C-alpha cells in the first residue's frame, strides 16, 4: 500500500509542511557577501515526521528528528540534512507506516512497537565530548557523525544514561563541563524524581545525583550558574495515568505554582531549597548567573500555554499566552522563598539565547525570534528577530515581512572573537509562499540594518526547533572535527 498523504493539521501545513527528503548541496548561492571571519558549522534540529501520524491531535513536538548542517568558510556554504535514524524511525521505515501514538501515547501505539523506545531525537543538536548529539528530553542522546550526519547510535555514557536526557543540557565554556538532567521513569507508587549529571569535557560522567521533585513536569530546561543549579518545575504536568484514562498526557494544571529547586552545582539532593513563583509556562532561558548573592534568570515566560490543553481538556489561544522576556530573581538571603519577576521586554518571543560562551556567567544581551503580526507565532511563524540589551531595555529588531517564519536566532562569534557582540547572528527564515529558505547573516550588534548576507536553500525547510553554531576556533569544534 502506498504511503498516505498527511491529514490537515496546523503543524503539518504551511511553514510546517514536511518535505520527507534528504539533500546534499555542496555550494549554495549567496546573496550579499559572507564575512571572511565567519567560519564554522551551523546545526539545526526539528520535527519532520517520516509517516503520517495517528488520528490523534498531531503535535509539533512529535515528528522525527531531522538535522541540518551548514558548513561555512571562505565565503562559501555547503549543506546536508539527514533524519536521525533512531530505533523508532527504523522500525517504522521497515513497516512502512507510523506505529507510535503522538508523544509515544501507549493507548494509541501499535503492539508491533512494543520493546522499541519512543525516541524522536528532534529537539536540539549539540557538540560535546567530541560528539555531535541529537536530543529530546524523553530518551538518551543519539550520536551523529559531525560531518556526514550518519547516525552512530544512542549515547549512554557508560550506562549512566539509560532513560532520559535533557533537550537543553548546559555547556560551561570555562570548565568544558556539560550539566544535564533527565526524568526518571516512575514505578507505580514512586514519587517523581530527576537525575542530575555532570559530564566533563572528554565526555566522562563525574557526578550523578537523584533529585525528588514536586510533581512530574515537562521540564524542558533548567538553569546553571557558576556555583548553582536550578530545577524549574512548572504547572505543565505529565501523567501516563491521565493518558490511559483518555485525558491529555501533557496538560497545564492552573492550580499549581511554579517551583524552583536551588542546589549547589556539586551538591546533593538534601541541599535542595525550593522557591515559589506564580504559575508560569517557561521552556527557554536566555542566560542565568549569580549577582550580589542572588540568582538572575532571564527567561521567556507566559501566564499559561497554548501548546497543550489544561487538565480538563481546554486549550488557550496563542494571543492569551504570549511569552515575553522576563527576569526571575532568586535571593537565598532575603528571608523569603518567593521569586521576584519583572518584564524586560514585552514582545511576543520564542527561544531566547545569549552568547553561549557566557552561559553560566553574566551576559547583557538576549537574542530571540519574535512575532509582530502573526496571530499564532508557533503555527503561522515568528516573523521577526530581536536583540534586547538587558541592562538598558534597548531593542534591536528586524522584520522579515508578513507571513514569514524565522527560526531561533543565535550568536555566531567571528574567528578570534572575545566580546559579547563581536560577531554575527544567524537564523533560518522561510518567507510567505517562497520556494526557498534563507540562512540569514546579521551583524550581531545591528539587526535593524538588515542582513549582511542571505544563503539561499532551494527548498522550504519546515519550521524547526533549536540550532547551534560552532566556530572553527572553538575547543568544542576542534575536538569533534579532529
């Protein structure tokens, strides 16, 4: 039987429509001029389902991982993209159809998938320990060849990571360490827990700690500073039991607060202190650091979510749950466990990022993709990019035009760079109705001036998730490409 077409879904049409193809492009056309000191690799991961999903409400987070690699240097760009060949994808390829329910829902998963891990590896893609890793928070990392993108298999770190791994582990560029969390699968009657890991520059685990948490939350990110780690437990609740009874597996619980567990970076579960904030949806932070004894976290947060229904099955709109750039302050010495919140910029944003080299230390600029005119930025596309000076509130914005879909905006240091804005900013953008996608290069300190160069990819790349750039003089790049 021939493969069926995808059914109607806001995350399977328009900017999200899957291509279902792998491409090698040895020398892409460039409009403008690529800076001579922009040399490295830009990776992006996203969800592109190989087969039409089950009859459930399809979710953007559910597709198979598709990694793109753009190699930049000498004014030229080559590109290739490959599906992450997880055990899930290979089993479905063999059967010629989708077998797993949305998010691996056991109620709608075909019995033929029994014993195969639901791992899409579709959310992030990073270099650490000399390896390129495709990530999602529900499974171990999957190692890819950093040049060819061939899948090499799951990375278990010598048996330390057998269940889940964060989609957003943090690399401390000063120590070379990777800090990670993973949700521990619960046995019946067991309280929810996460696993906390420290992995050294060579990819060797040096610490693992099991941390009890208030409830099973979709903990998409966490915070790391020079001396502390913070575990955010939001009202976005995960319940297999609820799914088995016909309710949503991931749901917003409006009666829960946001709880933040603070622990010394090399500490123990007994040292965790919990702080409380108002109910907030928060999946991404720009940066987190220590300042005058306090923990400062610049995050994208909202008063609810449109991505998932609430525990009663009701879903709010994007307009009701727009994320803004907010600063959370934890003060262990203040005599209160309440987190202070202030709004730094109230534009509709996603995916805030710092100069990654400053992660865990103070940074003064946040990059993000933003939305000026779209009614639903996630489904219809974020149509602009933004940099916010978090000291002064000044913003630097570029609008791609109505109907455009801009991806995560990341800082790309120029070769030899040491300063926070000493380099470029990169994003993938698909303009409304265009046959091409563009990899756009800005001066990091002047987005409003418009692109320095546009790399033309001769097809539409579906909207995706996270990307990272590694300059040729980065220790992480040199280690992986040796």
